[in-house]
């Protein structure tokens, strides 16, 4: 149980276009979703925290107008990379906390390549 | 922000040898977790150790935690080629709804 389904697993897009990444909690309600970004050979950096029905909280240095987060329901959080540029190419991964003792459930990640 | 450092950044060993990875963190924690990530893939949760625990075992994994030094170690015994991956420590704060903060990771290569 406790699966977060993340789609797409990989996407290639042209510069200037927008890409939407979805994370769905399949068998539990995710009131909170954490979004991370990971550049090659680096660690996961928290980008933002989304909460169902309210505005997302962004980490310092993350442009909220570029990385649009929507958490409209208890089972779906989306990250839209707007006007993507090659420097946005990265691995994006979501994570939902489930409280003790379940811990955190991670999506399988999305490899974004902007050409 | 990153909690701290992991060392070594990269480790290459022969199959059958033990691999030890270390992690340091900066703030107070409720628990510390270790994850594995195969190249370009998602995370696999390995083990969680609470702040009031000093050592924990799971199969070939042994984790220690020293809260006075704000450090943890992950030992993989009798390593296999399939253990080749990146390993990250991640710390959780008091509330279960706070995000995990990841260390920089150790890239382990196990040579058959």
C-alpha cells in the first residue's frame, strides 16, 4: 500500500514550452506533497511544499511563477514547469508524508530534458 | 537546504567487501533515514533510526546514530554488485509533516 504514482516518468520538451508533472496518491489521502529536484550526480533539493486547498510554500531561490504547484485534491498534486529552459533539465520527484510509523512515500520521479 | 555532508562522495569496492558510508547533519532531528537510488531512478527506503536509538540492523545493513556528534553511518556487509547505487541519508524533524532533508550522498560501486 501507500503508493504515489508519478507521471510522466520521462519527458523531452522544447525550450519555451510547459510541462506538467502529476503525483497521485493511490490508496491514501495526501494532504501534503513535497517536491524535490535533483541535478545529475547531486542530491535531492526541496523545491516546494504543497498543501491541499492552499498555496504552495516555495524554498528560497525557487521561482514560484516558473514552477507552478497545484494541490486541488487530496489525491493529486501537480508541478508545472512553465517556459522551460535547458537549465530546468533535471529529475523531479514528489514525496508524501504519511505520519508515524509509515514515514514518507516517494513517487518514481520524472526525468525532464529541455532541448 | 542541505543538512550536511556525506562521506565518502564516491566509494569503489570489490564484491564481498564491506562498505561504510557516513553522514553528518546540523540540526536536531527526530529520526534519520537511509535511502538507495539506482541511477536515474526513484528512491528506495532502506532503514530508519530514531533519535533515541543508537544502532539498528536490517539484513546486511547496519546503521548507527550518534546524536552527540550529529552523525550516522551505514554499513553494508558482504556487498554485491547489485548494491551499486547512490546512498543518501535524510533527516526528519519533529513533525511528520515536515520534509526530509537529504545529504549529498555516496555513490557506491561494487565490482564483481
